[in-house]
C-alpha cells in the first residue's frame, strides 16, 4: 500500500505540474527547485549538501545515473559529465608550493642526503597521495584494482621463465647477488598498483609545475647510479619521470661539497683533543731503541693457550655435532665471563679520546695519524720515511704517522701462502696434499687458489679442514667400544635416507660425557704438538703432512670467524701465530717483517689505551648486526667495486674528476638508491649469510679417498686398518 500511495502521489504531482497557468516538466521543476533564489525554496533544499542529507542526495544522483545510462546516448552524456567533473577536481588538486620540506620544490643549493632516504621518500609519497592529489591517486588505484579483479591475466608476469641460453649477467643479475637477494612480498600486486598510481600523480604534478620535483630529482640521481644512458635519460625526462642528467650531477656535486664541509667540521672538533697529541706516541717509539725484542713476545701466553685449546675444541665439536652425533645435553656447564675482545664498549674509548682538550688545525703535524693501508702502501711509506731520517721535524720526517696492516689483505695473502704450501702436486696420484681433498669434495683443485676470488679460496680451506676433522672423528668413534661406535655409525647411515638429509634431529644422540670425551680424544690425538712430533718420529709423510695441514688451516678458519664475530682478541692470537709461521712460509717475505712489527705495536710497544683503540679500529659492522663484522680494508674493497661500477656504467667514464669529486663522496647513497629500485618494485631485500655446508655424499668421498691413501697411517696389526679401495667411482 505504501508503494501504491507513493506512485499515486507522484502522479498527482506530475498532473499538478502540467496545469495552467505555468506548465512545467519534472526536469524543469527540479532545475527551478535547485536554482531558485526564493527563500522558501532555499529553506527546503538546505539539507541537500549537509551531513544529515548528503546520503539521500547521493542516492538520488545514483538513481539518475542508473536511468541515464540505460541508452548509449545516455552513457556517452554521463561519461562526458563525469569526465569534465574529474578534470575540474583534479586540476584544483596540486602539490603545495614552496621550498621543501614546507613545499614541493627541492633546490639544488639546499639538497641533503636525508632527502634521498627511504623514510623521506615515503613521507613525500604519502603527503602527495593523501593530502595533495588524493582524487587522481584513488581514481587510478581503484581502476587498476578493479581491472585486476575482473581480468586475472593482469596479475600474471610475462617474464617468469628465463630465456634459454641467456647469460644471467646480461639480464640484470649484478655482482651484488653474492650479498643480497630479493623476494616477492605477499602484497606485491597491490604495492605495484600503488606505486604506479603515485608515480603517475608525480608525473602529472611535475608536468604542470616543474618546481614539484621531489620524485624526479630522486629518480635522476638513482638512474645515474643505475647507468642509464643519456638518450634514455632524456626520454624519461621528457615523460616527466626524472629530472635532467645535468640536475642529477649538480645534486651530487652539492652533496659532495656538504660531505667535505662535514669533514672540515669534524676535523676542527677532533683537533681539540689531547688524544691527538703525538707526545705519548713519540715517547713509545723512542723506547724502541732500548727495547729488546724476544721471541716470547710473539708466543701465546697461558691465557691465550687456554683460548686456543677452547677454539680447537669448538671447531672439533662443530664438525661432530653437524655431521656425526649430538650430545644429550647441549648446555654449557659454566657461565663463561664475557671477554673484553669484542667491539662492545669501544665507544667509551672513543669518547675518552675525543673528549680531551687538544690542538688546533695549525698544529696538525703534532698529532698521531693512524692510517690504514695494504702491504705495498706500508712499504712505500716506510721507504719514504727512511729516506728522511734522521730529521727532528715531524712535518718532514713523518714520524707522527702510523700505518696499520689491513686485516682482510693479511688474511688473504697468508691464507694463499698456506694453501699454496699444502696444495700438493695434482699430477702425482700418490700425493696426499690438499688437492686430494678438494677433488673428493667435488671442487677442481686448479681453481682453488685465485687472486680474483680470495673468499672462494678461504671457503675451500674451511671445507678441507672440516673434512679432515670429520675423518679423524670417525676414526675416534670407530676405535671406541664396538657397541657405541656401531650405534653411532648405524644411526648416521640411517640419517642419510631421503627426507632426513641435513636434519640435525636425525643424527644419533649419545651421553654428554661420551660426546665430550670424543672431542677431547680427537684434539689430543691429532691436534696437539705432541701428536705432530710423534707423527714425525713414525717416519710417515702422509700422517705428518695431514697433521700439519690440520695445524695450519685452522688458523685461517679462526681468523675468518673471529673477524666475522668482531673479536679482535682472538684475531691478535692468530696474528701472533702467523708472525712466527711467516718466518718459514715461502712467498711472503715482506709479511715476515711487517706482521711481527704490527703485532708488537698492538700488543707491547704502544700505550694500553692506544693499543685498544687501534685494535678495535681494524673491524667494523656495516649493517649494524651482530656476527657480521668486516675489516675496514675488506669493506673498502667492496666500495671500490661499487665505485668502478658507477664510474664505468654512468656514461662519463673518462672524467676522472667526476669520479673523485662526485661519485666517491656519494658512494653509499648511490648504492642505497640503486637497491631501492627493487624495494619500490614490491620486493624485499634479504641479506645473505653464506656458510659452508658439507654434503654427506662429499664426506663419503673424502672417507673413501682417506682410506685409500691411509692418510692417518693406521697400524695394520691392530685390525683397524681399512682395505685400500682401488676404484672409488
């Protein structure tokens, strides 16, 4: 009845509109009702655009749209209306004028590195899409999302499968793949559409007003870091995606000047420090004339010997736990007090040094200047210093300058010498050098020692070392009680079944006391000086060489791990050992002189505070994460790679001044901008921690090789000797 009464009333109103003296159609009535200036009519329509009546008003508009769009003519007319309204609304929404951060214009004279940070970029994007141009952004975003729902093919990628025969380096996998990987985010599609919509908004704003340049300035510097050619850069600038390349270079030039000004400021602050005075350093150096250098200075102390044994046990236990068996109780019996070797607390040393009052810039040569350099740089400087001696003036004698050896270069060169010594002769099948273990592990021995890839070399040394330990532990277990050894090895064999491979829970569990005794026996029988002495007395070169390999390789492995952990105390113990080892190692004559000198400076000669400062100055953690430390010279090698990348791929490789003055001061920012392209593409950056993993098949091949060559010289009379295997295929 209510519906009928409404229809009847509507018909009566229509009849009334057609009566004389002033006939009106419903359309004319609606127009007059909305446009009339009569006070009573204005009173009646006062709630049409108010919060209390806007909902019903929009329902009326929707009803009109539904009726109008029933015909093609109506659809076209309605589309024209909405288009004009959209143009009107979008043209009124634009970025705020003025200088950044109060406006949208970033001047090249005031640009700072913080402008290119991820947080600042996200803030600018949020303001643009929610406050300045929300209509255009939401229109584009909802259009994309609606199309994606209606047509699933929009979500599919056309480039999922790699092209057959295509080199990965050609299609965009750069050298950073060794350190980072990228994974698709769960909401990658929506993130992509949001990025598309916000990018179009930025392009429109830039096309309407060239001073709304935040997005374009960021892209111009980022594309410069990516090596975009001038032709492509000009095209992208024409489209409004980026500023000109000249603008990008001007921005980098300004940032480089800011970096130099910051260095000048820090220089003046640091000059006001008594810690910069060279009096203490000079007194320590003068004391060298009466200092008697004894071999005991380089020998480990009783405390360091305890640390070395603990390191040995840790390395043995790691192989035993990962490859053979696990203890029933993994807890440590006692709480070990934290060592004073970590980088924790070094900030207090820095504050103590820099908080002291000191010298001005005019007394620069009265300061101690600790510098880093490789062995060649240190040699050249010492040669120059020797030519100017004796000379009482520090600005001429350079006596206030102290060079430190880089930890990474020291590791690389000494590891190369050790590996070369133990690699053996691959042309002699009877030779039991490290090449036999490499071949058994499935790695070509001729590719192990490479000057262009020291990381690969050290990783292979670690694998050889752990494979030898694995074989020694197997011998210890097999020589124990028959029931215990059979149980461990049988369960170990069961753990190699498909589905259990690599599962530590599948390894056999034994009593903790038994497990610890295996570690102790392995250390005593194969890792001590007495064991090497007895092997030499047995006149068995295979056993003697194997035990010496087991003595030398762990120093490289421990140096690598201590550097990764940021433990300079453990690193100094290894350097002290290397100082003695280099006296006999061939091929590193210069290190036999300079490494002991560096160790004595860092442990004996310099004052305690300066020793601690310089020791902790060897390692840094670029990402700020625990157990991810890196030597400064190693980090500089990484930055040098990036510098060559930007220098060679930017299209301006012949301008050396640009390399020195623009790219070098901004190298860190350029890296972040380059990687941000992946993040802006909806992907997540994951840091990769590469670790050596020995597969069981590789360990089995090492066992076959070791049994065949009898590397441990097992006594054939006690029944523990294995029959030699003629064919290991």
